[in-house]
C-alpha cells in the first residue's frame, strides 16, 4: 500500500524469492485486464490462463468498473458512489476467489499483492478467506514526484502539482487505513532503508507476516510470473542494488515543503521495519 513509483515491485520480487511466498504482482489489474497478464512470456501466460479457467465466469466485472472501489480519486466523485455500493459484494467475492485459486496453484502460504491502492487494501481486509498483512511502503516524496514525471515509462505521467495532489490524497488514505488495521498485521517500510539494508528490512517483513523463510540472495532475484507490474518484471532475473549509505542532502523544494506534514506523520507510524 502507498504511492506508485515507491519501489513496490522490487520489494515484491525480493519477497517472492523466499520459500512459501508467491509474488503475484499488481492484482488490481486482474479484472481490468480480464485475466490477461501484461507480460507476453509463455510461462506467465500459461500460469494465468490456468488461474482464469479456475475462476469461472466473471465477465460482468471485467473492464474498469471496479476501479471505483480501488482508486483514491473515486471517493471525490459522488456520481460513482452508487456504483461502488452495487459492485462491492461481487468484487470482494471475485478477489477472494482469485487469492484462493493462486494459493491452490502455487502451494504458497503467503501471496504478495503489490496493488498499492489504500481503498483496495480496505476492501481486502473484509475477506474472510484470507488474513491480510498490510505493508505501507513510503519513499522520499521528491523521488516519487520525479518518477511520476518521467516520460520513458509505459505508465501515466503527471506534472509536479498533479503528482503532489495525488501524493496528498494517497498518503492521507493510506495513513487512515494503516492505523485502523490491527497492529500485529501492519508494518511501515521505508524504501530508502530497504535499499540501504535489504536483508534486515526483508527479514523484519517476513517475521511480521509470520513467515519463517530466510531473506533471498539479492544478486539473483527471479521475477517469476507476476500478473502486472512495472518494466522490471520484463527481465527474468534482477538484482536489488544496495545503497552505499544515506542519500546526500538535497536542496529544499516545493514538493518537500508540500509533503512535509506527511513525512512527519510517517515517522510516527508504528510498527515500522528499520534497517538501524
């Protein structure tokens, strides 16, 4: 859970290389893409085709309608509120069936879903068939805004003001969902600490999620067969590069000023995985 471009894919890939853990990618795209993965790799298509067959007929939910239950901006559009109420029960049922199908196909005890929408997380904790462990991933706002403005990626791009407004809304909702989630099943992770001391942070995530697996070998991480993600999943093997130390001091910026309240809030959220 958290803002896009915060490092959720590399975190998911790393966890997916641990025993009994399956990295499923961004499952919020399942219904939008009608069960068709974004990768054209044969192994990935074969795996998700089998999951789709196991799921049964869900055509009525395919397309973008259920985004009204997931996208943070949907809360601001009162015209979509009736649609949210109408779709909620079927959306939850389909989501639970998807997790159960993946668990059955992989034998995994833990599924990593890197969908980062806080409203989706709120819906998923209502499912009786899963136990939701919530990881709130935060990253320096200046890095997120800079990434959201890049034009060399396939995802949407945003200008600085739009990106900051998105960050404000996302962090407000994420904080509310995080603090209302049971403390034993929530954990805050800072991206900068993940890349500075990955073994310690990954170990903390695994322990908090009641998984007794050891952290993986970071120089050879197999991306697996995730349903959707950023361009990182287009490579079969990747490396989590360790940061050499604290990031150099950066000049004050408009983004740093606008996001300062949420930076202060994040430092007070507990429990948190720390590389210190």
